[in-house]
């Protein structure tokens, strides 16, 4: 066996191990990073309703980390009830069902939408288009993320939001 032919691959393997060890010891290997949530949308309840029963909110979630996470719920205001739900198609009609969580894979983006998973906001206050409200999103592994949603008329941009960064717990 030619000894000169073995040295370059062995040196490359050694260098790779040194770099991987440094990366792991610096705490970057397999560590979760907080999910980032852009400004979302909350639908303005239909005009004429004295006290709206419910509306929906949507966000774009980005997981920059190497570890998957899961949105497990949300809250807003002192008594605001929020339910994580999924739209269910049944023939020509649709309904919804609560879900325990929304997977946010590692290094991926998830867009909440009226035809998929969104937040059902129970008994929202009267909202005007352009008004902003704050939510706290709860994750299984990462910290809570505080994010705003802008009120929009139904059909006026209900699917997710722009690029912002959520805060910590």
C-alpha cells in the first residue's frame, strides 16, 4: 500500500473531527433555537355583529434550529381564549377540529392559513382593519414568542405575516 496515498484522506478526516468537536463543544450541535414568528393577521369579524363569537389568526413560523419544535397553543390579553385548530374538508362543506400541536420542522417554515391550521380566537374585541394585537405563542421545546397580528378584512390577506422576530419568555 502506498503510504503517501493514505496521508491526505487521514488528514482530512482528522481536520473534520476537530472542526465537528469544536462546533459541538461550542453548543451548536443539535440545540434548539427559538422559533421566529413574523407579524401575523387576525380577521376582522363580520360587520354588524354586536359581539363576535370568534375569529381566526394566522402566522408564519420559521425554525432556524437543528431541532424540530411544535406550536402547542397561544394566548392573548388577560382573558383571551385561543384554540389551535385545523380546517377539515367534508365534501362541499367544511368544519374544524382542535389540534394538540403544529409541527415546526428543523430549518423549515410553516404558514398557518384559513384552509389549514390557524388560531381560533374566542370572543375577540371589536377590531378595525389595520389595528394590531399581541399574541404569545407557546412551543413544546422553545421559549414563548410574543408577536403581533394586524387586523384584516376577510379575504384581505389572512394567510400569515411578514418577517419579524419573536421575543423570549
